[in-house]
């Protein structure tokens, strides 16, 4: 097995959020990968239900303060960090007073899909990559999990057009059962255009809902991990039709994580020089 630097971009991680299939995966796969000798960094959103005091989060001043333009308005990027001592693992949090402090997840108290979830996923995807650049830590591979992280490969392509920092960085996407009802509204195309989306990009994001967003992530990704036993059959078939390298779901976590790390080696290739 090669080494390599792996960036994990997660939607949820336990113990910062309640345990479920996605948050458990987000906690245990990175620590397993780190134990195999790889260098890792881990990011997630700082939703308002992440208890800062309990989890001893603090702001990383040297990374914070940048303004990102989303929907023609400036939004301050705030980076915080916490740790999971049992895993010897740090977790970086993407935060913003408007997009995260007032939002405890994806739905309001009445169960309605937040109307600005489109801007929130744009901010999270772009903010994560900007923070990694400020860290001066170039990953060989980005493994992103959960629909909230699905704009990572789009921004990876966009940034590579402007800056070679992520040149050669590959991506792996986790397929889970995180479907939601709702869509991102008709303004998403305009917002993506402002962020440099091409006509080819925009075709992937037409009539954007959960399934369309996930298919776009599959299209961009170099590898797919099936992390739930009941993923959408249409999406799994789509991944197979597009001939993606796929790691199938396995209830044996040790074997499953070993197979995922073998996928990393396959996707990255053997040319890891630093």
C-alpha cells in the first residue's frame, strides 16, 4: 500500500453530531486510514448543533478571514478546529455566521428544506478547498461523503483552471442513503455561472435535486464507495454505467476500510513522490 495525503470532506462526523451511518463512517474511516501511515486532513460543516464548548472548538485565525463571493455577496470564511482524542485526529470546521450559525442542519424546525441550501453547499465546497490551500497542504486524493459535500469536484475543476495547487488531485465519492425531498431552486444555474461553470457543467446540474446532485458527483469522481446497504439502485447503476472504480458495501468494517484504501492506491496511482 502506498502512502499519500488524503483529504476527507464529510457531511457529518460523530461525536460532533449524533451517530448514524454517515457520521460513523466519517469518524472511523479517516482514523483507520491514518493508522495505515497516510497523512490526512478532515473537514466538516460547523452546523449550529455542533456544541463548540463541549467539543472545545477554537478558531484558526491564520486560516480565517477570507471573504468568498456567493450570489454576488461577500461571506466571511471562518475556520475552526476540534479534535477526537481517542482517534488522535483533528477536524477542521467550515463556519459562517449566516450559513451555519443559524442553521442546525438541512431542514428548519418545521421540516422544510432551507431555501439557501444551494448557497450553503457552494460555500462549503469552495471554502474547504480555499482552507486547504491556505494550509499549503496538497492532497493526492479527496474523499467526499454526503450530498452537502457534492460541490467539491466542481470547485476542484474550477480552481485548477486558475491555480495549479490541486493539479493531479483525484476524487472518491461515497454513495449513501442520504436522500432528501426538496430542490435547490431555479437560481442555482445563475450562481454556478458566476463561479465559472461551463455549459457542460450546467447540464449536470439541471433541475437540481438530490438525485441530480449525486449523479453530478459520480460523473466527476474517479472512484465510488458504497457505504450503505440500501443506496439508490439508479445511482449505483449510473456509477457502473460510467465505469467508475467501485468498492461495494461490506458489513466487516476492517475489511471494508482496507478495500477503500486499496481503491485510494488504484485511483492515485503509483507516482507518489512526496
